[in-house]
């Protein structure tokens, strides 16, 4: 601890202005471009009225942008020091949502903090990455190979996953577990331990299926055969596929999407926003959007590659994986490749919790980039 304090004092040399210019502004511009795509899509979802969705989206992104740039200025070693405190705060919020949370669409996932409605499960994924990066960042290869050393971080993953499942929110719980697994893999956990974990999941899957809620089992059944209930559980995905196909190569044009504007398309401002983009801007617009989102993921992994300390590498890999899973699950869901799970498209879908937590994560990522050469202290044997 004394050694870390000396490092913090010695390396505070770079002033705020110098750090500010070290920010990769091309990445910030990319984020603004993705958010602009979201603004246009939400403007269309609101039938051209910005007050419905688009204006709130712009305000949230603006707030998130300030938050991101502010976090980028914070020394990465300060962030590492308080990482577990953030994790415990995230767990506390998950417990609070089970006790006093708001119920919506059959699930208890939100809490009111003043004028803001927060979904703690979104925040928890960022806090989990922080906690795991802090645990592993000075561990040697031999240390990570010790099964006893992996028990505390495994519990740290299972606790939030279990609390999120209680809400219930199966999609976010699975993503949280996969993000945790990505950090374990990046930290050097042996492949055979992953094999044991996957085998255990395979054995437990039939038991877990029986414990699912009726609507969750219906989503799986509908995924396998949407036409079995075209006016009920299969309605959403059928309408989504119709909208995706009707857009063609160039789309029907802004505000010209029939599935969306005639209200055939469900949740067009949140879960199915990508379908709105594909219908109005066609395959070209959809692929352009996916390319921009992919570039965001690539930048996250480039930060991991450039970082000279393990904390920054693990943080960047965890945050990049989280963003990738957001995109993959949402797009796979609306195209019928996986069951519908209620996961938004980051920086594009309407929703405050997802926007703010994604931007918070990018603030941590930029701090890792700006302080990529920082000394993090000696490795634990």
C-alpha cells in the first residue's frame, strides 16, 4: 500500500490538460456517431417528434459524455484501489431492488434514485469487471492456476448472477456470467477448468429449465417454432423478421417503415430498434450500424493490447466483452437467432440505465488508455 501511494504521488505529473489531450478523440467521435444513429432511429420511432424518445436520448448521451471524460481524468490506480467498494455498492443495489424495486412487465428490476430510475443489473456488470480486474491484476500465472485462489472471484460472479435471476432477468444474468468468464479467461484460468464449468452447466440445464417462469419457457418454445403461436408468444419475432426483410438493400426511407409506424413492430424504441433501422435504411444501413458498433469493440481490445499493466488489460477486455454481448444478443434476438431476452442495443436503444452505465464503462476504459503506462505495483507470487 505504501509502495502504491508513492507511485500515485510520483506519477501525478501529467496535468489534467495533458491527460485531456491524450484522450483518443477519434473514439469519442465514433461514440457520438453511434449515438447519432440512435437519435435518428428514435426520432423515427417517435413518428418524427423528438420529445417522444430522441430528445431524452440526446440528453442522456450528453450527460454520459461528460461523465466519461471526467472518469478518463482519474488515475487508473485510484480506480483500482476502490474497485471492490464499487462492486459491493453494486451488490447492495441489487439487494435493494429486490426489497424496494419497481415492478414492470412482470419483473422487479428498477429502483428510483431521486428523479432517476436505475436498473442496477446494468451497473453491476461494470462493477463486476472492476472487482475481478482488481483481484487478478497482480496475480502470477501460478497463482491463477491455484483453484483456491479462484474461489473468491467465482463467488463474486455467482452472487450478482443469482440476485439478477431473482428479479427475474435471465438475459442479463447470462451476460453477467459470460462477462465474468471472459475476465477469468483473460487472467489465465486454465481451459480444463472452463471445460468442467461448461459440463456442469450442461448437467444443470434440464433442471434449470424446469425452474424457469412460464414466459421464459414460452420464449424458448417460440424461438424453436415462432409460427406455433403467431398472435401470441411468436408475434414479436414474426413481425421483426417481416420488417427486416421488407427493408431490402436501401430501405424504405426515413419515417416510411410500415411495420414500425403502423405499430406492428413491438418495443420499436428499445429491444427492436435495430429492426427499425433495417426497415427504413435497409441492409446498407444495418451493416453500417453494425460496423460502427464493431469498431467500438475493436477499440476496447486495442486498449487491452496497449496497456502495460494487467488491471488495464482485464478492465478493457471485460468492458469490450460486455459491449459485444449487448450487440450480439440484441441483433441475434431480433433476427430470430436466439430467444427474445429484452437486451437493448447499446447507445442506440431508448433507456437511461443502459446509456449511463455504458458511458461509465467507457470512462473507465479511457482512464485505462490514458494511464496505460502507469506502474501498478509488484506482482503477487
